[in-house]
C-alpha cells in the first residue's frame, strides 16, 4: 500500500511523506502548513515578529524607480567651439564678403564692446587655444564634479536612518504640548492655546497619572472620544520634561521598527515615549496575517504595530535600562464602531491578540470632567476668542454639554467662525453633533468638501501623511472616479461641473484646515461624513502612483509611507508594485538592510529565489547579526534544494537568536531532508519547548519519527498536533499510516475517515483507506475507495500499480480497469471523424 505521508510500511517503498521530511526513494509528499518540500512553496515562514536588533529603518528619501522620469539628471555640459574658431569664422565671413571691418565698427554702436572682446582675445589667445584643443579633457572632470556635487546635495536631504518620532529636549516646557498636538499655525484657537483644566475639585488627575506611571513605567490613558486623553498625556509629559526627561513623540506616519543604531539626537538617559491615539495607528485590515500563512514567505514584513512598538521600546530598555525608559500612551475604549468603520476603537487595539505588549501598561481610565471644570474652561477660553463673554451662561452650558472638553472647544470654534453669539440656542450639546454641523457648513460653502473627507479617510487607512500635496490630488482623483460612475445620461451634466469642483478643492481644504484643523483630524471628525468611502483596488494603485511621483519632491515626508505601502503590497502578493516601490527607495539609499531584506522577500515571494538570496546577502553585509534575514535566506536556499547551505543559514540565525521557534523548526525540516533524523528531532524538540502549541512542529516531528520506524512515538506526536488542531487532515492521514505499520488496520481506517471528514477530496486518505481494506481482503471496499481516489487524482494509478498491498487483487479485472484504463480510439473520441 501507499501509506499516508511520513510513514514507511514494511515491504513498501512508495509512501506519501509528510512535509519537511524526505523518505529515501520517495518524492511524494503532503506538505503541511509551514513546511516546504521540493517543488512546493509552502514553508514555515517567520511569523510577523520583528526581532530586536533587526534593521527596520525608514530609507533615505529621494529614491528613483526605473520607468520614472521625475529625476534630477546630472548637469549637462556642452563643449563649445574654442574662441579662436568662433572669432576666425566670424572674421572669415566678413572678409569673404569684402566688408570693411573698420567702417562697420565705426557705424556699430557696439563697436566699443567689439574692441574690448577682440583685445581680450588677443591678450589671452594662447589660453583659449589650449582650452580649445583640450576641451574634452577639461570638461569631463567638470561633469564628474557636478555629478558628485549633485549626489551630495541629494544625500544631504535624506537621513540614513529615519526616526518616526519628534524629539523634545529637557526643559522645553512650551514645546511639548505644541509637538503633541501639531503646530497648526492656521487654525483658530489651536489646541495648545486652550488652557489646561483640572477635572475635579477633589482630586488632582495629573498626580494620579504620575503615580500610575511610576508603578510600571508604562501608562495607558483610556476613555471615550473628547475626554481630554491627549491633553492629560501632554501635560504629564510636560511636567516630566521639566524634570529632565526627553520627550519622544510618535509621529502620525512613519515606519516604526527596531533601530540599526542608536539615534544620534537622543541622549542615553531619561527617555519618555509618548504614543498618542493608538486606535488610529493600529488599523486592522491592512497588516493582518495568519501567524503561519502557508503561502506567505514575507511574514516579517506584515508585523503589526503592536509588536514593532514592543520590539522598539525593548531595544531602548536594553540599550539604557528599564528605569531610564518610560511610556505614556492614549487610546479610546468605545466598543461600538464609528460610522463607516468595521471595528470599534477597542477592537482595533486587539488586546487579546497581543498580550505581551498590552500587559506592560498600567491602564488608567479617565473620568468625565465635573460641570464646574467645564464652566471654568468656558471662563478661561472664551477671552481667547472673538466671542463676547457670557459668565452667567457658563454653568447652564456646562450642564447641557456631553461631558467632554473637546465639545466645548469645537463649539467655540464653530461660533467664532460663523460669527454667532454664545448662547444656549447656538450651543451643540454633543461632540458628534458638532462634527456633523461643521461638515454641513463646509459642504454649504464648498461643494467639494465630501471628496476631501473621503481623501483623508483613504490616506489615513494606508498610512499616508496628510499634507495639501497629498490630499488635493487624492480628492481630485476621487472626484473623477465619482463622475465616471455616473450613468451616461447624467455623465455630461456631471462632467460640466468637474472644472468648478476641481478648482474648488484647494479652497475647501484651506477653509477646513483654518476652521477645523482637518489635516490633523480628531476622533470622530472624519466619521461625520455620511456614506463613507469604501477603498477599492484602483484606490491602492492610485496611491502607489501618487507616492512614486511625489517622493522625489517631498522625500522626508513620504519615504516612510512608500515603505509602508511596499510592505503591505508584499503581504498581499502584489509583487510588481511592491518591487517598484522598493526599487524607488533603493535608488537613493543602498545602505539600508531593511530595504534589501524587503527586496529579497518580494523576490522570494515571486519565485526568484536566486535573486532573493543576492538581496539577503546585501542586507547581511550591512547587518550581519540580522537573524530574520539569515532565516529567510535559508528559506530561499531550501526552495532551491540547496539544503546544506540552508542549514548553514539557519544555524547563523540561531547564533543571534537561539530561541526562535520558527528558525528551529525550519532547521529541523532541512535536517530531515538531509537524512539527519536525530538532529531534526532535537531541533523540533527545542522549538516545541518554546512554542508547545504549534501543531506543525508536532506534525513534522511525527514524520521524522515514522521515518526512523518509531511508530508509537510518531502517533503520539500526531495526536498532539490533532489535539491542538482537530481539523488537521494531514496529521490524521499520517497517523493512519503509522497505525497501519503497527497492523492496527481498523484504527487506521478510522483515522482516514477523520481526515475525509475535514477534507473530503483528499485522494491520499482514500488511497490509504483502500490499502487497509485490501490487506484485510475487503475487495469491494477496496475498489470503491480506490475508484474515488482515482477520480480525484490520476497519479493514484501509478501508486497502485506497484503497491504490494494490492497484490491480492492485482489480477481482478476491475482493479486492472482502474489502474490501466484503455485509451479511447480517435474515431470514438470524435464520432463521425475518420482515423488518420
């Protein structure tokens, strides 16, 4: 018979091995998730974990991509004719026409200039002759010098290792709140000018927050939108900044990852990391990947922000000490999704999925401010506007307010913008109502407002920073797409309005920025637009093209976004566009191991394993201790069948990170393919000590044990895999084969039935079941299952021809008909046609 993968049956050399282990003389394998076999691209990828010490840097700005003509060429130099040639030619023309030069000079108002030029030429004639004869030799070095100077100018614009944080040195009290909120110089009543208010007269919230931070060093401030989480975090950071702490504020965009080297602009003591509005940064749909996605070789590129932040912060704790690093974060905790959102604010954090990150924080939930505190906010803030103070109304306004400071501020901005008096009738009691009212007002003034809101939502979803040069073209693209979707009847009417709306978009954006601070939107602000945009494939393609066009003009602002999208594209399998983005970045920055690693991963996913190895080699030249790159290099070598070299790469990865379970598992697979079964078992055992709930490792371990003839131990390993994942059909198949080797045929048939329960079209399960029935003399059941297997996969015929389990029925005509179907004559295959 042909047993299930990974099991050898006495007298039978045709078996279906499990993934990751090779049986002598047998090339048929059933790969499992995370294990690779020759010709099969299913392998155990690195999970989405960024490792401390791995060079995740934002590349240098200003990269070029082949096919993109937006580039700064080298200075072009034309080699002029020598002055002697020019002057002789001029004089020759005049002489040929018998023109009197002296008379011409007398009558020409430029005669004095001619005399000066001729005298200058005659004086330095030898020099001009030398230049004329040696023009090429002189000009080429000048061209080279110009090219070098231009290259230096371009490189000066780009930092080698972009750090996506704003750094506020100690004793910069006035700057901390401005940096946290963003320095919007256009908006009326900017957030940093709003006076800070205590929430309660009975307790000091800042004192409580400072005490909570001192407990663990990591503080998470949570609450619903508008309660003032950001302001409390900024005020606490301001106080600590006065005590000598350097504030390191996470920017709204930028690739966060472990540093290749310690930032030069950071001191080596007292670092306070401020991570504001984590809900917005942790988008769910874009970076989601299964821990061991079978088809993804690039899992390290799709690591979620939770893990990257944890690795980065651990890096600084290791570089300094935990006592020298503190973290303040803010997040919303609403459990209901905003309008147009699939997930609630709390779900975006994925608390249960990443406990290692979230359990580091001491959580502090903000309470609503007391009415007295809200009234005090009116008292302190109204004088900073053009509104007429109404002290008698403040208590009444506070009582009808929704309990948020943000709603008070937005009401004051709206009333000032519309030149309305402060009154109970003009006051909007909820923040949501305020945002919706602001949106309606903007649409009334500028009809192009909806496309600006959609553009901002789209750019935020894909991590592109909000600037006029990104928002305006995106809004115009969305406007055009809207017009294209109109019916033919309405199209010409719509197209006639396009120029007006097209011109209206910059004006609308200027208004929204001045009055609502739209380029730094607050929670719920963009959700005020009804019928929000649903991103489509052409939106992604547009953003790629937009970034490739703009990155040369704004390298410092867009490099990280291009890198983010490149990594997202690799994870989604869009290799062509991913390589375009990565090549663009590599044209400018060739000294980033992260870029070379990403380039190698994209090539590996496309099947270009040799080229991928070359890129990994470049990454490892820049960062020899990058365990992730060593592991992925080993995966590419394993795909090419170069197992000895792959083993060396895996050993190098383990040298720098000995307890990486996936690398240990990959090494075990390669060792099994090299026939080093005992070593392979040791590698799987080490991996399982680290990650005991990994079914693929138990499965691979069972395969190797079966190859050693240790069938009972193999069955025990398969049982562990099935305990973790009861629907693991390959484990059920291999378990049946091991049971068959122990002559426990009925139990083996039961295992096949379990495999078919979860995978009804498994021809291997049906084939093994036929083998077990055949060895017990159950001819009808044998033929029934074999017929089903042949119907699913014709390769079963070749297996059955040589499998000794079928010797008892080999002469049966029905069996022969199954394994040797008679070819259909051409005249029967095509009735009515003659045979040639």
